[in-house]
C-alpha cells in the first residue's frame, strides 16, 4: 500500500503533524526525523509523496530533496525560512511545492495537498491543445501532481476521448484549436456532463479580457491565461478537484444510508422512476426484489443493537458485491431492495438464490458473538401497464410468502397464482 512519508526533526512539530493527520489524512503515513531514517524507510516501503523539512540534523542544506528525487518520490518541501532564491532552486529540482511552515495551519495546508495528490493517482486528465510545446510543459506539471495524462490536438478528438475513456476526470482545454475550439468543446460536453461532476479548466494566451467570462459562462470551472507560474497552475487545478470532491461527498451523503453506505430509499426511487419511464410496451423488462433478514428482531433482542448494526453492515457488503451491476438500496430496517433492468426473471431469481446461499454460508462477526443468519426474498416483474408502486407491492407480497413458507428462500410473485390475497404482511413473520 502506498503511503505518505513525513520528514521532520522537531518533536513538537511531529506531535502537531500526528494530530493534524488524524483529522485530515486519508492514507497511512510514516514519520522520519533524519535523512538516515528516511533512507531506511524508503528502502522497505512504497511512498507516493514526501513532505520534507529542508533542514535536517544530518542534511542541513536540503540534501533530502536529492535523496527523494533519486528515489522517484514526489516531494513537497516544508521550510521555516522564506527564501525566494532557495524556493526557485527547489522548484527547478522538480519539487511539487514549497510551503512556509509558519504555524499549525501550514500543516493542515500541506496534508490537504497530500490528500488531493493521493486522489490524483486515480484521475486521468485530458489535455486538449494544438501546441506541442505547451502540451509538453503542462503534461510535465500534471505528472508531477501524479495525474495520468492523455493528449489531443483538437476538440473533435477530445470529445471522442471523453466518450471512450471513463477514467477521464478533468479536461484542460485551450481556446484556439482546429476543427473545434475550446468553448464549442465545452458546450458539447455540458449537454451530458454537468459542471459539478466533470471539471473543465480553460486556457488561452489571448489578451481578450472577455475570454475568461466566455469560458466560465459556457461551463468551464476555471480559466487560466498562459503563460502561468507553477504555483498558480497547480493550485487552480487542486482547488477545482477539491471542490468536485466536496460536491461528491455532499451528494453521497444525500443518497447514502448512513450506516450501511448502501443507497437510500430516496436514491432508489429516483433511479427506479427513471428506469420505469424508459420501459416500453414492447420491452417491459423491469424486476424488483425485496430482501429481508430472517429473525432480525431476535438478534437485536438477544445480542443488542450494536450486533444488529454489525450484521447490517456486513450483509450490505455482500449485497454490493452480488448485485454490483444493479441498483441496491436499504429499504428500511433490515429490509433491502434491488431493481433489475434488461434481465430475465430466471436470471434475477438465480442471482437472489446465490445471494441467499452466500449469506447462509457466512459467519457474521458481532461484538458479542459469531452468528449465522438467513434471508428471505420476494421478486416480481413488471406486467403490462402496472405502476411502479404496484410492482413493489407484488414483490412485498412474495417476500411475505417466503416468510410463510419457512424463510431462507426466494419466492416469485408469479408463483403465487392468485394466493396473494391470502398472503398478507405480518410483522410477526420478521
């Protein structure tokens, strides 16, 4: 696992870093007090980034930067002295940034940057510019921030790349390009990809004062005039990516169940309604399954709600894995719901049976015991012009039929054959 290496000789500063890292950092980290300790750690660990004090007891003149460069580790320099000449020298050596460690906030700043760079490793940047020299310069800066980079020379090629590469998470585009300019490119992208989920940064060397406004008004998240200084380019990108992450966290919080991290009812119904609208009379392929943990109330009564929560969290992991190609959500309490589109009833039923077998074979660890549990499932497919509400009701009746028949089984609504009237939900069957 890739980690962060922090090199700081001050014991007081180390304590501050540990405190701040506990709040800010999303990855593992090691701390070294000397260049010798850093060298030893590097020999037996993989680090994606180092935060390095420039003046160490055994390396007082910034020799640590040369060690990190030889080791191929991206580096952010931390220093207690503001020295423009030294800053320029460090940037020329290829360090990512040069941060003045003035107080505790400096470490918040540095560790937030470290977090973003850790995230960057998963992001591919599409760079659209017809200038080979500028593309090479920008690519070098992006790769220092650990982004993967794809280059294109015009807007048409950029659209093709975006449509065929799901890993692209940021577009940097020049204005003047052949075939399709940057603003037209952005207009095309914004037809399907909103500003909140797909960030775009515009570039131009033009001295037209209205160009930045044109970029922003047409959907760019930010705009840079070229040429730019290293720090401005870096922080504009990092700020944009941080904003996208924050929006994603807010969206996830609104759409996720707080305990299980599965989708919640709100999200489920937004997806289900969209899929229902897409169903046609010729292709009414929409199936809903309700899954309920058998005797869950007894688990809470006998072992406590902490054990019940542990069961819910673990079974949600199995649900995510088994139904990873479909939308699954916590429907309420110990009940879960899955919606299948473009799938046969036989396939859905078999998948539910596979899930039931996985649950029955799993030993669930709780604070007080290791438990075995089972689940019951009811499944129904859309029939003609019936409503989504009625489809879910049929799955619910099939679920309670599964409870009536002895639990630990899958029952289809179609198999009830008119028995639905006699199978009424009963809380005693949980």
